[in-house]
C-alpha cells in the first residue's frame, strides 16, 4: 500500500472516497483525464423518504473529449435550487443539519464556472468538518498506470459493475434519517454521514477503513 492515492474529482463523494483521505498522506486529484459521464464526478447519492436519490450537476461539453479540468457547469439550468430543496427535504430532520446548513447553503447560491473548482471547494469544506488535513495536488498530465500511487479513479463508482473490490473499505452502519423505512444503505454521499452523525462522522470513517 502506497502513501499516496489518486482519485477522481467528486461532487460530495461517497463515504468510501472519504476513507481514502484518512488512509493516505497525499491526495492526487485527476484533472487531465477525458471527462467521464454518469460517475461521482458530477453526481452524489442521498437518502430521501422515497429511497436513494442521485443528484447530478449539469455540465456542458464543448467537444467530444474534454478534460475534467475544462468541464463547465451548465448554469442555464436551475439545478442549485433543485439540489438544495432535495437536500433540505431529506435531511432537515437529521440531528446535525442545522449545524452545517449555513456553510453548505452558499454552494447552492453562488455560481461556479468549472466543475473541478466547485467540487474542490466542497471537498475542502467537508474535510474540515472531518478534521482531515488535506495535501492535494492536481495531475499535470494523464497517466494510465501511475507508479507508486494507489489508483481509485475509476473503481469508486455509482454503477456496481464498474466498482472494483476494495479490501480497505468495510462500511460501518450508522444512524440514518429514514431508518424506520429502510435498512442501512451504505456508501451514500458524505453529507448523509455528516448530517446524521456530526462529530462522530470521523469515527465512522476510521472504523470503515478495514
């Protein structure tokens, strides 16, 4: 196991993604790859009263092969209002939503141009709540098989068939808002863990790093 890891950018990524922030000393975020649709790069999954819901940040693509660092958010759509309404509806009754909401709300009011910038600012915010000291660098070129770096760019994915076994991740159940309706649903967006567990979120992550 290396001391460095390379990950894709994510929009409020899943719990598995955040366990890597605890496990590795240095984080590389892939900026030079050709952008991939239908991944956590612009999608997160939350738990609502109707079950799991995917929220996707709309993006524009200027050409067939656009690098992730150049992907622009499509702000012609009112997606921020829709996302915040969904998040508030899902988590307003969670124990720690009111504690965090004032910090997250500006991300659904201010317009960001680039997806990578937006995701990175959210990553910094969520990591600060988890008391994780981030050492981030962005790739300067694309490498298929980076040497000396553990690679999870494509293996942490919302589609089960795209996921690869991860012997260092074993999700630990925690309280979820709709526990009376659904059995525990693992590996949702980090905000599910934060809003439900608050200061205990870091402990859940540590326990999930098997």
